[in-house]
């Protein structure tokens, strides 16, 4: 069932549009990149974090910007990304959120965007990676 269906807390199960992605949201982003003629890879890069895990970014643009597509941004996702940022500060990881939802639906105090601002992650709301990110030049690497 997992390969043909996708699940959302609000909508339940639905047929997957593109079986090469993990969700219909990611499929929409992938199709928008293809239509725009943008070079990218999908979940090919493996970045180790902690000692036993690997992070597989959703989209890696040719300018080395990593875009993580999130419909839901769960506490475990936030913890993971703080660990990755700490262990790999050289990576440019950005978030593309389907909606700017509340982190905690009960308190309704902070949104996904608030978390990104607090933790110095760039973000965008919508189903298209911003042209600004796509056209951005690769950052110069300093050091050795």
C-alpha cells in the first residue's frame, strides 16, 4: 500500500501522482522544476548525521542549494535538521512548506516560518521553488 498511496493527517490516504517521489507535494515541485527546465536531483545525495543516520534531501539544485519540501514539519524533523545544521554548517538547506502551519495546533503560537527565522533557515511557502533560489549563484567556499 505504501508505494501507491500517500497519507496526510488532514486528508487521509490518496493515490500518489508520481511513484518516484514520496508525496504528491514533492511530485508537484518536481514537475514544476521539470517544466521550468531546472537541473536537479531527487533524493540522490546521502548526508550522514549523528553516527547512525543519513539525511536524504528532497531536492538538490545544481547551485548546491538543498530544498526540503514539507507538508508537515514534525518535531522529529525539526530536531533532525538542527543536528544536520550543527554537524554540516557548510550545507545550504532551505525549506519549501505547503502551508505556514502552526508548530503546535493547540497553542497556535509559532508557525513553521517562525521556527525557520529563529534557527536561520531560509524558507518559502508554496509548491514552487522560488526563481530567486534557482537563479542564485553557487556560494564560494572558504578555507583550505
